[in-house]
C-alpha cells in the first residue's frame, strides 16, 4: 500500500502498485484522525501492519492499525 498525507489532516491509502498517478484518478481510501491540519510525515512499520503519521503543528505521532479487506 501507498500512504500519502495532505495539509488538511487527511491520509490517503492507495493499493500498490498504483496503476495510475494518484492525482489522475487512482482509487483510494481516505482516513482522518487526530491531526487538525498538516501531516508532515507518514511511515510504515517493518511488517506493514502499522502506519505512523506525524502532525506538523501539534507534533502528535499517531499509530494506525491496518485491517486488510481482501
């Protein structure tokens, strides 16, 4: 999976490999969490089961559990 953060506190998760460029129309799931605005960093854990996001203004580190819906 590919995770992309935005300046409004959202994180979009795409399937990998992404068949299209994310801005052109690839399907995604958007999640919103504790960050009120800009998310500055997104990282996957080594086993790809957890996603970590870092908020810019709040400096909050959020931990997301990945639940696959295969």
